[in-house]
């Protein structure tokens, strides 16, 4: 017997009533036998109970199993509990409703439980069935879309695009760590829009058809300020969203990042490249967190049949970027508008590729509604050195400012450029807006927020 169970069976210990969770809702079997009897008529539910110890765990979540010994012990207890429930509920029904239930039903239940307990669940499953609520007439006419991190830069632009479709109902969850309600001001109060203040590291229970999982601090200033929060959001937040997708049968898209390639030794980067990442550097909370999130996505797809999509997004720019978030385009633009020197991190020859936000959002929606899982690179293959970018911003925004250099941060990649062959072939997506066409659109937004008009 494992240590956990040994503690529970000490003399004088009174066990709390067991709690099941059916469809995400807790059910106290000791106090609600009628509901239990109704649900226990379904042999698949009982087999699931016997096979999955997590259904007996009052603090249930998708990653609660800690040791193999406790798993075996809890499954054994679940099987025993299942048999007791059968004796208590199924046999009286057999007697009172002769012909409707028979011993063959019990044998079917036991056989299914046996198959599930001996590991037959470890195989690729078909996609989960959507919730029965989705069959209601009202829901059939609408697509319910959840956007995590929807109050952020890219998330709010994604919401704008989704709300243009009258068949979409959009639910945004955000903890406002880096996002802002102002980005969604135009939609607050709209009958097809709902905004929830929620941290994705906590479970969420909603009925949706699509999940765009964008929630995570994405700028160096924020994820260096709170690295633990960053990696928890990437790992625990992704687990919670995958658990939701599994429960309601939703399709989920993860916005991963070009940071999974680290400081790449291959240029440009294809999706097949495994990367060159420092697992203990100051940026690792973000880089490694996204790599783990991608792993979880594929594991849930293979094990539970969850429909997944993975986008590896490259540097993005446009209106609603945080003014001082440490990202190079927003830094240069804000400095130029304020008449401050443009600070280029040494050596200045490191390269990046910049995609305008509206085209990034178009790529994400194409991937979500397409047939390809990914990962797929979404980015603009146009490549600029940091000095070239600074010169471009200076020329377009404020020719009088100076360009200075500062020390670089550790683990800063030397080059970054996406190979978007897959995006072009599989999604029919290719960015058209060049840097000198997107910066003026971004300048207007920045000047409005800074309260500085063009001279």
C-alpha cells in the first residue's frame, strides 16, 4: 500500500465522501444517490471511473498524478468502489426492471474497466465528442470561440477579426498582466462578446468550439521580471486549456514562438529544425516553456484525440503594442516620437523578421480552420539587422534623433528568419505588408497614446 493510502486508513480517520466529476461538474455520491444511479446506468462512465484515478481526486486537474504507486493504488480503490456501486445500484434495478437490465450489462462494465485499467487507453483516440449542450438549436447557429490573452497586443487584433463574423461568439479571458481592457473597449457590452478576468493557470469551465491559446508574457521585460509566472503560464496554462478542449471536444490552437529555435544554427529556420536553446538562461522561462507547451499539445492529441493546431509566430508589430515592453520595434518608435536616441543593442548586426499584426492574425485563423496540425511558421521572411531597422525608423519618424549602442542581453539570438514554405503551400498564406508600410500605421497609434502630435 502506498504512503498516501496508509495515512488515510489510520485508526479514527473518517474519509470524506468520494467526489466524482462528470463533464467537469463535481458530484457527491454519498449525498446524491439519485444522480449517481442515473449516471451509473452508463457502463462507459463506470469503466472510466475504474480506469482513471483522477476522477476520485477532489482536487482534480489534468496533471495531478504524482507517482506510479499512488496511481496503481488509486485505480485499485476505484475498481473496488465501482464494484460496490454496481452491487448497490445495478442489482436492484435488475430485479425491479426485469428485461431492461441483465447480467450481461455488468459483465460489459467489468470487461471495459479491465481493458482501461491494463493500459489500453494509451493509444491515439478519435477526437472527443462535443458537449451535448452544443446540439441545442441556439448553439448550432453559432461558433463559440475562446481567446486566452485576448486583451493583449495580438489577442485583441484576433478578437477584432473574429467579431467581424456574425456567427462567432467570442469569450476573452485575460489576467491583465500584460494586456489591457482598452484594447477591447469597442466590444465591451456587445451581445456576442464576453470578457472574463481569469488566470489560465487556474482551470476554466466554459462551453466552446474553438480555443485560441495566446496567454503568456511575450516581451523580454515582462518574462524576465517574473520568469516563474511565465513558465507556469506556458505549462500549467496550456495543460488547463488542453483539459478544457478534451472535456468539451473543442479544437485548440497554441501560439508558440520562433524562440523555440533559440540561437539557430540553421538559417532560415524550417519547422523541422529542433533548435539551439539554452535551458537555464534568462530567456529560458519563455523558450523552454513554449517547447514544453508544444510537447503537451502533441501528447494530448496522440493520447486523447484532441484536435490541435500549433503556430510558431515570429516578431510581430503594429498598433496596441506596449509602449515600453522591450521589443525592438516599439522601443525604436517610442524613442523616435519622444526625441530620444534610438538604443541599438550590440553588435547591431543581429537580424529579425517583422510581420504586421493584421497579417499575423490572418495566418492564425487560416491555420485554425485548416486541416493541418502544424507546427507552421507564421512570420514575414523579410530580414533586417537592428541597425537597418533603427535607420528605417529614424528616416520615417524623426530624422533628427541619434542612434546609440548599448550592451546586449544574454542569449540574444544572432539571426532569425522564418521559412514559410509550409504556410504558403498548406494555408495559402503569405505576408504582403512591408516594414515601411506598417510603421506609419503603428506611428499613428503611438502618437495618440503618447499625446505627441507630428511636428
